[in-house]
C-alpha cells in the first residue's frame, strides 16, 4: 500500500521541484516576462491551498481508493494539457488543474496510511509518508536541469505520465475498496465553510507571494490580500467552533495539545525548509556563478541526508517519542545553518556540502516527529482532518518563509554588485533563517513524550475485556460443576 501511494505522489513532488528550476527557460521560450511566468508556480500553489480542505469531505463521499485514482487521473490530464500549452495563459490555467489534484493527493496519502496503521508505529509510517518529499529535492532539480539540457520544456510535464498511469494501476489493485455503503448517510459539503476557508487560504498565499519584488509587507498588493485572507480564515474558525459536526475542517482538534503543537512546529519547519530552498540555490547562482543544473547538483547532499534520516527518525520517534526527536532535530537544523551565515565568495564547497548533509538529516527528522505526533490519540474519523491541518501548516509555513526571507534578502543585498558584498547580504539572510528555526526548539517540549497509540490502547482494553470474560466463564463452569456434584 505504501509503495502504491508513493508512486503516485512522486508525480506531484517531482512536478513541483522540476518546474522551480525552469522558470527562466519558460519565460524565454514563451516570450513572456518573468513576472507573468511566475504564476506558473504561484497559480499551482494557490490551487493546492484551495483543494486541501476538500480532501476529508471528498474521501467520505467517494472512499479513499476511488478519490486517489480520480485525483491521479485529473493530475495526468493536467500534465498532458500543460505539456501542450500554446501560450503563458494556457500554461498557467493547466498548472492550476494540476495543483487542484495535487492538493487532494498529499493529505489523502497521509490519511490512508495512518488509517491502515490504526495508530501503531506512527514514526515508521511517517518515514514512509515523507519518501516523496525527501526524493523531490534530490532528484527534481537535477532531473529538471537534465531535461532542459537535452530536450524541450514540454518534457518537464510529459515525465509525469508514467508515474500517474502506473500509480493508478497499482491503486486499483492494491488499495482497499473503502467506498461508503449505499445506505450510509452521505456527508454534506459545508458550503459556507468552503466559501470562507478556501478563498481565505488562497488570499493569504497570494499576498505572501507578492512580497518579493515589491515594497515589502507594507505594499498594498501584499497587505490587502493578507488582511482579507485573515478575515476569511478567522470567520471560518469562529463558525466551525460553534458546529459539533459537519465543518469542512474540524478545528476543534486544536484542543488536543499534540495537534496544536505539531501544527505550530510544522509551520516553523516549513519556514526553515522552504525558506532555505529560496536562499541556497540563489547563493550558488548569484555568488558562486553556478547555473540551474549546477545549483541543483550542489543541493544533493541535503536531499540525501533527508532521505537517510527517515528510517532512523521514524524508529526513534516510536521508541523515545516525538518530543526528544523533534528537539534534537530542530537544534541541529539551526546549528547546521550557521556555517552559511559566514559564507563568502570563496567558502570551501566541501564545508558547505558537509553542512548541507547534516542539515538534511536534521530536516528529515524535524518533519517526521511533529507529523507523527499530530495523530496521537485520535479516532479513526479524525485522521483526515489532522492530515489537512498538518499539510496546510507546512505549506503555509513555506509561503511565509519564502516571503520573509525574500524581503530580508532584498534589503541585505540591495546595491551589492560584487560577489563579496552579495555574500555578506546572504549571510544576513541566513542568520534570520537560523533565528526562525531556533524559535521552534523550545516549542518541541510541548509534543508528547512517550505516547501510547490509540489503537494499541483500544486493543489492550479489548484483550483485557476478553480475559475478564474468559475468567467469568471459567468461574461459572466451576460453580455449575460443584452444584452438580452436590
């Protein structure tokens, strides 16, 4: 089941990381300004945020297997149409189609695996779920650079076809048929919540995406959507808290300390992960003079570290609990970022590669531990909402991290033209990245320490009840035998 879901999810992850290195080539080939082509990524991200909250409701209506296959089919259609795009507008529209399907798939993957695991071995399950996100930063930029070097940009999207086709075939064979029974009441869509939450998230992400290249957070292009998004999300939250059932996302889960602390740490982890993904390639390109492929190759150690950390982090999360793993992981992420705060134009590449490798190991653990903690003690029906909350927190953290560090980088490198001056500006931005990561370290103490999975507890209780019943039956039999003898 894990392999089946990973094959399909790789299409979404590769699609995101491949396109990130191709914006300049797309702008040249389509004869469009970079500000327009930027919407190829921004539109995709907005579509993801619009559909993430719909994953739980759609699963309750269709069942996990049918929803996964349908989302893969839409993503496949979007990939083919994107590869056949004839101008910037069509390219952006078809990327939005892809983003809508991707927004459903990523939280659904976590939900299906966690429901199948029934609360057991949460750390190991999280290690499986993070395989696509660990492979994406390793192979995506390199694969994108190779495709652009050897073929046309359209092959950036044709490469998704085998993942989608094979993923759908495997899903049809391996995923359980969990469609709802015909006589079961159908879940009603929270239409008002949908009209509040989805545009609210989209407005927040759009506002954050406008920070780079503008006057910062004080610009009207940033402030208006940010304030509007906060009002809409706040309205949804207030309304959802008054509903015991039927809300688009069950925000009452934030009353669980594990869910609230996990979402906070994933928000900060997203800032650290995606913020650095903005700074690191730009440093290698603007200061060291690397091209897109060269920068992607230099980032491989961080991805390898994240990939290698999965099994170890998952095992220790199950053994000692997510609190200790997350505390050590976030501390090491901050420490491994410090060398980049001292970068110059001549800093040893070997030193930077070693720091990236350690940083990757820590980042892998920093994502697994909080994600696993979010599901501790939850009922089967609460898992889809927890998957949505954690996914939104991580993605929103990424948008915040990119926006904040983009503004800092603009101010710190403004007027710098020499490699040395640019390196000093990047050093200032990396110091801010260290500080934002360090904030998360003490918050890790709010995570559970050594939790007992809900399913295990329930099983133990059932076993105890069975033992009691057997004991009672034995006693009754003994009493009957004694009476017969008398």
